[in-house]
């Protein structure tokens, strides 16, 4: 299937995502650069803001021509397109202003040799305003072509809220991986330790975000097919799901390899060239798989990007996903994977509990570096649960996804995973010696970790009973 745009609508779907989602990651790195006082990272973020502002040009023109090509479509409301267009003009204007200020500060910084804090803070403020506007613009844009968001909830067995959530969250790991790769390659080229570390952190975050992406995608399948939505094919969805499973494993490999290198760097104080190269290789392969997965996903609800030469799947029983659903529903397969899943949670929570208790002030006779060595056990538990959870979800997805405890479980998996990442990268925490108290911010993170993983376990156990 083609992933290179061959229509204005296709180009707009692709290019419009980068300014909005990319801004989230650029802002995150920019704030980290302020906190850690990393000038090289600030300059890299300013360059990113300039690039995002330049992307306003193809975003604008592809949007204009897309509107022209979609006029007259019975599926699309002209009023919604006009509302989306109006808000988009204001948003692109502020985005361009952000890029101009960032570009000017880059030029002035190079000329004077020192940054202007006023200008840097102005860029931060403009970027935050732009991000707020982009939230509105994207929501209006999704409403244009996703009529299923407005279906009557009373006739839906699975809420379309899942479809809405998947539309939002699925772009985060995809576009995030692109920006992580850009920063990573820049860090390797500049041999900048801070940029390498922060890029590795981004890879891990993208891997964590794939979990809610995969879960909301599975739920969206049921929301769109039971009962069916006119114009949406179960066979095309299954093709997307098949590729999504392989992408899940690929991004998991990327995130795990990145985390291992972060842990190893903390232990010995230097990076391994072989490990850094492995992360780069995994990330490039994952990006290619994500591109294909995203394209198959776009074909589900965007007939305007389907070419006459495209041959879409037509058999809803074909593909890997339906076969896995049948296979995993057999007791002989379901029970071993469920047992493995429970063992994984034991490793995760046991590790989180041991490390969190030291951070909260228990076991002060040992330095934090001693409990830091336990973290690979928890990550091994995560690996077990990513693979087993993906398979178990196929077995009885409809029941799991419509349980009231599954939503908070999914949310707390992402929160708990990102919070635990703090234990791996915090310099202040690493320097806590035997007998010393951990920083107060670390104690808050430890409490959040225990709350999150406790909620994940409780949410999972309550599924059969609510």
C-alpha cells in the first residue's frame, strides 16, 4: 500500500499532525532544557519551533485544496469545515509567530554568544498558546470526517468514546517517535550526552503510550463494527490490527532497549555505542512499521485517500487477528498466558514497592543506587505483560473493554510507567546516600507510582465482578 501522499487530502492528514503533536514533544523537551539548564537542547528546541512554523505552509495549502476536493460530499458538513478553517487560521498565525521569535533568538544568540531569557520565555508562552489553539483545531478537524463520534450512544454496545480517544492518542507515539529520532540523531551527531539521554527517555515514553493506543484501537474496532457503521469495513480494520500488533512488539523492543541503555548509563556513567546503534536500528524499523500501520488505519475512515488501484481487504475472517482471537479463546492457551500476566504484575508491583519504600524513607541503611539495581526485574515484568496482555485482550476484548474498571486501569498503566521512568533518570535521586532522605519531589513520585500500579492491579482483578 502507498504511504506517500497522492492527493491533497492525504497530504493534509499527514502534514497537519506534525505541528500539533510535534509541538507537545518539543515543548516537553524545551521545558526539560530550562530545568536542566542545557543550552544545546534549548537551541535544538528553537530549531524545532522554526521547522514546525515552516510546516504551517504545506498545512495551509493542503487544507485549502482538501476543502475544495471535499466540497459536495454528503458525509461532510460545510459548516464544520468552515469552523475548522477559521480556528486553523488563528492557530497557524500564532505558530508562525512562535517560529519567527524562535528564529530571531537563534540568530541573536549566535551573534552575541548568549541567550536572552526574555526571548526564550516569550517562545515558551507563544508555544503554549499555540498548543491550546491546536487542541481546538484538531477536535474540529476530527469532527469533520468522523461522523461516528456523533452516533446515538443508546444504540452503541461499545461507546464511541473509545473511537474518539483512539483518534487522539494514536498520533502521540507515531509523531513522537519521529521527533525522538530527530533529536536522537542530532544527539549522536553532536555527541551530546544530555540530548542522547533525553531522546532515549522519549523512546521509552513512546513505547509506554503505545499501550493505551493499542487498547483504544481494540475498543474502536468493536465500537465501529458491533453494530456496524456504514462505510467502515471490518476486513480493513483487521488489516490495520494485524500491522498494529507487529508495531506494538517493535516499539516495545525499541523502548526496552532504550531503557536498558538508560539504566546501564546510570550504573557505569557512559553509553555503549553498540546499544545506541541498536536503539537507532529498532527505531527506524519501528517508524517504517508505524507508517504502514497508520496508513492502513487512515483507510478505515478516509475513503478520499484510497486510490483506484488500491485493493482493500474484503474478507472479515482473514488475517492474523481473527485467528488469534479463536486460538487464545481456547483454555489450553488462555490459562498459561493469564498466569504469565499475573506473574508479570507481581514483578512490576514488587519492584515498584521496594524502590518506592526506599524513596519514602524506609530501608535508609542502603543507598538508592542499591535499589536501583532492582529496576530490571520490573521492566522484565512489563515485557511479560505487554506480550501476554496483547494476546489476552484478543480473547475477550468486548467484555474487557466495556468493564468500568478497564478504563482507569489503562490510564494508570501509562501514568505508572512514565512515573517509574523517573526512578531511572533522576540525578538527585541517584545521589542519595545511605542514611539520607530522598528529595521531596521524589517522594511524591513514589506515592504516585504505588497508587498507579495498585490501581492497575485492582482494576484488572475487578473486571470479572463488575
